[in-house]
């Protein structure tokens, strides 16, 4: 009976013909006072139980996504000579950082249906927009989030940046900017053929403040009064020190 059950399970969930075996140059990023970004090398291999399938070549898509949060987007219009907020829309969820690296042009490695299913492209990584019926052009608010974060280097699509050797080994590099948000950065690797996803591998990169920066961050959240008093004392001391130094220079 047990053998029969095991056989049925194997038939119901057949083994993947091609699977990802992944490596990362680092799975942790430490944010310090002099942090100016990080360079993550993502590499791996494709494990197969059978020879390489004939036909379309294997393609690889890599995504790295930072923590997602709702974003309030407001539209400004000129009224009576001044700029005022008119409409606002809450974008349900937008990643703080999002990079997509592909081994070929995006529209060649992934069909529109697969992109919609797995939310791979930048536009689809942003969740649905909640807008009142009277607000015109609601999608423009989500597009504004993409434009702003692309200019800040937080959203990027890197076509033809994944090197694939003999349809078995692959590698790419993702540059992460200095203005990273703390949290778990979801990393996904898609193997595709003819634009169809044949395997997905997921892991995470841990991005955290360390040392003095971590202590100050925790203090500001856990004991805001003490943090405020300490900041005030430092500001007063810095002002007094600068004033004393200036007086000494004038007397000298």
C-alpha cells in the first residue's frame, strides 16, 4: 500500500526536467556609516536528469525585490497661481528596490501571460492601484512611482546581462544602491524556453543596519524621547564647539 501511494505521488508531481542550483557572492548586506552600495554576484547551474532539450535555447531571468509597502501618490495642479494637491491614489504595494536581469531581450525570454502570472516586469511587480471612480488616469499614479524610482536607481531592467554558457551555467551581477531599505530582498531565478517558465528558484538577501547605525535606529524606534534628547544634546555641543573654535580663530 505504501509503495502504491509513493508511486501515485511521483506520478502526480513529476520531477522537473531542468532545475536551478544557485549560488550568491553574499547573502547578507551590511549597511554602515560609509555604505555606498553593494555588488551582488548571482551565479548557478542547471541540473538535468535528461539531455538538453532540442529546440529553443534556455533563457534565464533574475529578479531582486526589496520590501514592499503601500505608497501614497498625489497629483499636483496649478490653481490660482499656486500648486496644490488635487487627486491622490494609494498604490497597494510597491517594492522599495526592484531589478530584473535577463539573458536576452525581455519580450523574447518571457511571454506576456507568464509575466502576468509571475509579476516579473517592473510594471507588474507593483500591485493593483486603489482609486476612487472619479479619479481620471489612475494608472498614471503607478507609472509615476516607476518613473521616480527609476530616476533614483531603485528600479532597473537589465536586458542581455545574464551570461548563459552551454545552456547549463549562468551568471549575472546586480548593483544595489546606497539608499537601500532594510529587510529581506527576495531573489527569484526563472528558467524559460520559448517564453514559458520551466523552473523557478527563490532565495533571499538579508539587508540590515549594523554597528552604531543599528543601535541608533533601534534607539529612535524603541526610546524616541531618549533619542530626541540625545540628538538635542549633540546639536548643542556641536554648536558650542563651533562657536568656541570661531572665537579662538578671531583672537589668534
